[in-house]
């Protein structure tokens, strides 16, 4: 009897020992990102599950936040609070430059040179992923930051077609208003990037891309009160006065505005290319398409330009699991996985060889706009210092509340005066 008890105890100890050994051998990667909805949320879940199945010694622990929180305080709180992620999402451009200056990400230049990994990405992805010739971000998506999505059935009902000029666009808005339909659903609550990004594109179209770049870099002799910038925001102010937006643009967020469009409570919705992923999940029966900002008469900028950037993932510089983190990103950006993602979401991938995997009809819309654009304009909050972007966004939000553009932009000048 004693021997039996001893054998049982020994067996339990052995099982516990093996369990603790297995736990000790499992690497947990903290993965911070802002994918909380849309069809990519579903696709990412499967991608992670498949990766863990193929790599039983690695587990992915997700830390997800909404865009607005992640960009402003969420990600920074992880680094500054002493809990830096092993892998994290970032919008390319200035935010990658900021992170590199702070020492947050690992330099991936040498890793990218191995096995032709770098060559698997499209050339246009690298400008947003590198700092001083060094690679810090693994490219993932090619985002068009603002389009004007529209309900095709509503357009067909009134015999409307995609506008090519700003006046044609205003005529469409007036047609919907006269027929009791909200022309544009917009949600700008929070930092104000949804309308701020569109306004940034309008500014670039009116004053020119180089002048826009100088403006947001606060170069000498530039001012938000420049007549051209005022004129650009006057385009939005005019639409506000005419009642072309839903009531309370600044009191609802982008998700609520998107649902207004999905529920056919508005004819159009200005937002980025990621709407496609959301629509596949939340409004699969919606018949819709999109067009870029129509040409603005007298504008000094390229009237075919688009706002856009590359987004991707970085490895934390302090990670104790660098090889495993790189392994995860190699898997995530592998051709089979990216072809699966494009097929599930309709997103534009930064990986070569994914184009023919798309089954989403509006993938063609994104390709058409990106191929037409001769210039790509950086959104204010990813191409430039955040304090400057937020000052501009606040001015745009004030205009959406009915404040005169000149007064709102004068406030923006005051807000950034200490940075000049």
C-alpha cells in the first residue's frame, strides 16, 4: 500500500515537473496593435492560431486598443511604463522616426537582408519603414488614408455617377439633401483624425504638396493662417453651412459614422481604405464603391494625388525574444499568409504577389486610385510631429462646429508658436 502511494506521489511530481518544464520552454510574445474590428480581426485570429500551431514553443499574447487610444497614449504608456511589447504595430513615417529616436524598436536591417526577405516587399513600402537608411518597420499594409465611399444603390436611384470635380461633388450632396438623405456621415470625436486627414488632403490640393509639407514642418514663413489654407478649410465650412454632414460630427466617433453608412442612413462616408475590411464583416450585403477627393478648381496641387502610407510591425528593442519575434513577423508577412489576408479582407498588401488573391470587388477601387495617383501625401498625424498635427486637427474640428476657418486656423498658429 505504501509503495502504491509513493508511486502515485512520484507520478504526480513527474507530471508537474513536465508541465513546469513545458511552461518554462514556452516563449510568450507580447503583441501590441490596434486591430479591434473588421475582417482583418478575424483573419488575424486565425493567422495567430496557425502560427502557434506550427510553433508550439511560442505563444502570442495580444494587447489591443482602439486607434485613437493606441496612437495617443496607449503605445507610449507601454514603453514609458516599463512594459514594452516584443512586437508592435505602427503607422509608417514620422511615428517610426519618433520611435527610432526614442530607441523603442530594434534595427531590422540585417534581418531583412537574409534570405531575400526585403525583396519580397514592394519598393514603395520602404520610405515609411526606414530611418536614415536603416529598416525599423516590417511593411504590412498599403493604406489609402481617405476616400469618399458611396452607396451605389442610392447613386443609381438618383442617376448619379462618381464626380470628377468639386462642383459635381457638391451637386451630388445637394441632391441627397433635397431628397431627405444625409449626404455624408462623419464621426470626428476624439483627436479628430477622420476629418483632419481629409482636410489635410484638401490643403495639399489647394496650396500644393511642397507647400503642405513645409506648412506641417513649421518651416520659416509658413502659417496655418495662410490664405490658401483658409481657402481649403472654407471648402469644408461651406459644406457644414449647407447641411451636407450629419448632425454632431464631433460628438460621434468614426465607428458610429461608419455604422450610419453601413445602415444606409447616409449616402457617403469619407474614411480610409480600411472600410473595406469592416464592410466585409459588418455589412456584407452593402453595395458600395469609392472615389478620391474630386479635383478642386484653381488648386496648385496635383489633383490626382492621394493620402496614404505604409503600416507595419516593429520588434521592441528590449525584447528578450528577438529571434521568435522576427520569426512571427516573417510568418505574418509570408506570401501564403498575405494572400490569405488579401482574400479575406480586400486590403492592399505591401508584399509582392498578392494582387490576384483579392475577391473583394472594392479591391479594384483601391488599385485604381493608387495607380492613378502621381503623388502620395502623408496624413498630418503620421507624416509630421503629433503636436502639430493635433493643432491642425483641432482647427478642423472647430470648423466642423461652425467656427470661421480663419479664426480656427489662427488658434492653430498660437498652439504651435512655441515649436517654431
